[in-house]
C-alpha cells in the first residue's frame, strides 16, 4: 500500500469532487486499509467489516461537495468511521470487546481543523510501538487491534493470565512514558483483570499529547504503516507424499492481525475450500497440478505461494508389458499405489493368474483377444484388451 501525505490526499479529493472517478478510487486504495483497521478495533471483530467499510466510502461519496478543507480528509474519514461503528454497535445492542476505559471517546479524535496534529499522532505511535518487545507488541495487538479477551490471548499465545497482564501492563507503561504523558495511572493492569474506571479528565487537544482512547485508535490508524512488524506470512504448506485418491493440504499463516482472505486456487482456476484447524487451515484436493495460495490481511498485507500436487492417484493400473514364456502369458502392470488384483476374460469365463511376481501376473490363456480388468490398492479400476498369439 502506498502511503500518501495529507496534501496528496487533498489533491485527490479535489479531483474527485470534480467528478474524477479514478481519483476517488485512488483515495479508497490509499485510505481504506487504515479505516478497516479502525473498524476492527471499534467493533472488536473482523466480521461485517467490509460492509461497514463500504458504508464509510458511500457516505464520503455522497458528501464530497460538502468537504471544504481537502487537507482534512483523513479526519473526516475517521469521524465517519467512528459514528457508523457506534451506530452499528447500538443497533446490535452489544458491548464493545475492549475494556470500557480504553474505549474511544468522540473528543479523543483529532480535530478536523488540525491535520498536522493527527500526523504527529501517527508518527508518535509508530515510533512508540517499535519500542515494545515482540511479546509486548503481540499482546497489545491481540488486545486492542483485535479486541480479544485475556482468556483468548492466553489460548492463542499459550501463556498464563498473569503473564498476559504483565506484558500488557509493561507495554502500556512504556507507551505512557513516550506518547501518553497526560494519562493518569489507569494504565496499570491488576492481576485480577479488574480495571479502574477513572480516566484522565478532558482537556483541550495538545498537538503532541493524546488520551488513552485516542492513543489506541491511533495505533489502529497506523496499523498499515507498522505492517513491517506484523506482516502476513505463509509459514508452511504441507502436501501428502504418498499416493492417494485425494490429498490433504495443510497451510499455516502467520499474522498478528485478522485475515481478510485466505484462498486456494487449483490448476483450472477452481476454488478449494479451506477450514481452520487450530493454527492450521486444511483443504482437500482431487487433482494434480500447480496450486496458488493467497493470504490477505485486513490492512491489505499480502502473501502468495505456489506449490505442486503430484501424488493424487485416481487412475487404475496400466498394462506395461505382455510377453509369452512357454505355457504362460505374463502381464506386467504399473501403478504407483500397487496392483491389488488382475483377472482376464468376461464374467463367467474368467482366468485367474496362476503365478504372481510383484506386479507381474502369469496366466494360461488360449490364443485370441482377452479383456483384462485390474484394480489398485486404492480402489482405482481400469480395463483393456490383450492379444495372445497361438503357440
């Protein structure tokens, strides 16, 4: 994703106001990942995000002529996203997934008339997040980007509740010392999980100082900027190595943020369904060929990997050789899974093999054409005709 300055976004907005649809598309591509991250934060889930995102930009499209200060576009989008999410939450009648004292307040949002202050927030949060240890940053991302509970974080990271509380407390203390100097000790997280309800009193927005709610919101707003720390990565693809009628594909994707899409496409462009199984995604394929795996995060981070499937076996044994040795006619069959059975003749007049050496079968057959029927160890069947000369 290309990051644009407020001035560049303002120029695109002016062109969009003049009816340039390409400029509006460029605005969407440059700003949608950040708005998607904020929606995930406000709603505490990745479900329904795309519908809300579409509504945000439909609102922007309808009110383009009303935006008088093009450089304030980002602030307008942030406020639109905030209000739409709050309306949706009221309609659903459910509580926000993150702790109430860390919920966004409307007055925590950057002032629309001060885009420079918002830019300062983004820069400050980007720098501050990089000061956290990997474990601390992971805990913050799960808690405040994805809105997960302490128990869910414990299950995903295989850590105790006390460890998760300790990581969050240390991370928030570090943030308090860098970009949250105005925040009172509400940041301390007791081991009981009970959080004090008091927050810092409201005050005019300083250019470089933010409240807790705004800080967490800014963290979501710079999620696309800080993707270098939380990329989408395909950690491994496993395919069965033994012949089988169908092969199971096992995929592992590493991403601290939710996935927007995980798609597996087959040799003919067909979609293969993937189901989550713990830390893996699994699917079943029934043909050999080249497959494409695509993973896309909610902020647009993307990873792709191609791999081959070679061990799908849905064909019956094939006749490799027919030779006559004395009184025997030897039929040599080939099959990667191994031959289970071979008979000659029609039903009611069948010839069973008199000897077998591996996948070579010896028959005593009269001269003429004989139908053969074979089956491999996977249950694949085949048939054909063999000619036996008169001796």
